[in-house]
């Protein structure tokens, strides 16, 4: 049973990274960098509403790409909830984008920890490909004008200070 579970996780990892990797290797995707326009997208949240990034102009959006099998993602999720709680009244929104094709484990994890910011499922990996997600987690901070201002690949304890510094800077602008 344990071997089946491990194989299933490996299969999920490979499937979730296949499209972004294929696009990157084919040369159709340039590396996402600060100051470029954030790729627009519309996804349906777990709660059922559709969210469109372009409609969020005027707000600072923290987009976190994650997967339930990713240890650092699981550690980071409560940190993102704290950022959401602290800054939502100042025009900052946290959006979680799960990249798994089979997303029940992601749904279960979100229910388990009680996240209340919008969570989306990018089962086709089109949004993660547009954002050149190469590491789990990847956190992208978009300014009030729809420009990418910060890209953080991976997560280590202490990144929450980097996130807070970036958010405070954008709030002051």
C-alpha cells in the first residue's frame, strides 16, 4: 500500500510540472520577472465564485502556487493565512492556486487547516505555465497596477518577513 501511495505522489508531481516544463524547454515561455505585466487569468474558487486577475486592479495580489504533496507548501499555508488576516483590510488579497490534476488532497488539506482566502485549482496547469512555476511553492506578488513586483521560488522559514516587507512597500506606493 505504501508503494502505491508513493507512486501516486510521484505521478502527481510529474503531471503537475509537465506542461510548465514542456513550455519552458520549447522556448515558448520567457522567465517571469519583476516589472512585467502579470499574466491575466480567471479561475473558479473552491467557494464557487470566478475570480479574474485583471479585475483586481487597485489591489495588491499575492498569488501562491502550491500542491498538497509539497512539504514547504504545507508549512507556508498558515503563514499565508496570517498575511491574509493582517493585510486584507489594506487592499491586499492572497490567492492560493493548487497545481494538482487530482485535487482532492488539496481540498482536504485546505479544509483541515481552515484557510479562508480564495483557493483555486489549476488542474490543466495553464495558469502555472503562464507564471513559469518551476518550484513548489512559488509566490508572486502583483502590485496595484497589475505588474509582477516579486517572485519567490520555494519557501523557507523567514520568507514571511520578505513577504511582509514587500507588501508594506507596495502599500506605501
